[in-house]
């Protein structure tokens, strides 16, 4: 049995690493193909999990547009898919790599497994282009691995056959718990000492829909929060996108107790999250991961495809809005009862055993398909 796993970005690599390991544990030949949609960020995770890489399309180019990524991935993968005997292709989530890989597999009638299926905002431009990417992949997928019951219900409401869907939990929790349990010492002195004298707030922001004024408001709020509270410090791993850097340079440079860094590799980042008091983010994955570490999350977006975290009380939707960010973060700093009510919730996204469920299900379903053909 030969299963291809296509990975383009750092979050995909993090969340697919446990799946790759679980498939290998079941004796499956796994072919890992990188598209390189994110280059340095992706390579960090490959090293962290010691993942095998069989093919690297290396499509990354300066200033690339969505259509560039889409066409390069399809053109490259179709060359492989037309010549290889492949039992299934596994993709993750909602990136442009995910959509282009699924289309390529569909063109060659290769079964498609979609890990983290069924997430929805039902607003096609938020997040952009992720919302439409994942809807299209679910429409052509054969094995849909929904992280939650809500995600399964979304798929059923779109008239997708129930036999295609399995609720698994989120594989990102598998990866997180594996890394969080490791003994770890930071190589950089600044990261080792950060958070020891002040309460640490970690901020990540990179969404396309937040570029410009929304990003300005996020960073203005962070700067004001630090000015008002002498007992906090902030770490912001800055995404390399020029739109993020432009806003950061306006409001965050040379500010006391605001630390800017390049994006952290996955292992140190998890251990920074462990040290943090709370997290402000427009990332999807962190909304899922932080509850397992007992960290409240303020979501810097107006809508989220992960409503389970909001409903469970582990996250609050504040949007990229100066006043709302400032008010809610200040309340978490001042009100210990409110803080504990968020920090002590059960993570709605899983128990850390999602990847073995996916591996066992996929192998069994492929065996059934093979038997039916015979």
C-alpha cells in the first residue's frame, strides 16, 4: 500500500507528522511530498519531527500569487500522479497546496483523504482563500477526517455521504502533547529568561484579511497594553510577510518589554506557549492547541471556523479591533476568576490519539475498496 502525503506549509507539517508516523507504524509505505509553499517555516518542522522527504517541488518564489502556487502544484503533481501507482493521497486543512493537491489526485482518480475536514465560517472571504479551499476539497474527497462533531455536521448539511466521514479529534493536539512533554532548554538566552520576571503574552498575526488597518489596530493595542501594565512583556514572532512587517515597524519597534523575533521553530514555540500567561492570535491551529496547555486565547478575527473553542470558553473572539483587544486582555490580566474560567476548560479538540484513528480507518477503507474491485 502506497499513500502519498502532500505538505506545503508549517501547520500542515505539524498536523500531518503524527499521521505519517501512525501510518508507518501500521506498515504502510508513505511517500512524503513537499510543495514548499512556505519554505523556511516548513523546513523547521520537517527537522523537528524527523520526517522523511521523498520529493520536494520547491515552488516558493518571491511575491508569489495564489494562482502561481495553484498552477505550479498541479503541474508538478500531475506529472507524478500520471506515472505512479498510488493508493491514496492525504492532504490537510485549507491551504492552496491542499486544494491544488486534491485537484491533481482527482484528475487521476486517486482516492483523497482530507485531514481536518468540515471546518466552516460560511463566509467565502474570511478566511481568504482558506474557506473556499476546504469546501472544494471536502466536495471531492473520499475520506473526510473531521476533528469535531460540529465539523461532521457541517459536512452532512452539505449532503456529503456519512460513510465518508470519521470524527477523529485534531491531529495538532497529538503533535502538541508529544512536543510539550519533552524536556527542553532554550538555546537563546532571551527565550530562556523571558516570562520569568513578567507575565508573558504571546502574539501571532499573519492572516491576509488582517493586512493593513486591521494589523495596525492589533499592534497598536499590544503596544498600549504593555504601556498600561508594567508587569507584562510580549513576545511576537513576526511572520516574514512584508505586510506584517510594515505594521510591526510602525508600532512595535524599540518598545520596552516588547520582544520581536523571527518565526520560532515548532519545538521552542510550544515551550514558549507553555510559559505564556495568555495568547493573542489570528492563527487557526493555536486556537486548538492552547487549551491543552491551559492558556486563554483571544482570537484576532471577526469570524472563526473553530467555534468549538469559543463555545467551550477556551477562546474569545475579539477581532482585529483596538478597543476590544485592549478591554478583553486587560480583564484577563486583572480578574483572576475570569482567567481561571478560561484556563481550566477541557480542550474540545481531542485527546491526542487522532492520528492512529485516521491511519487505521484509512487502511481498512482502502482494503475494502481493493476487495470490492477484485
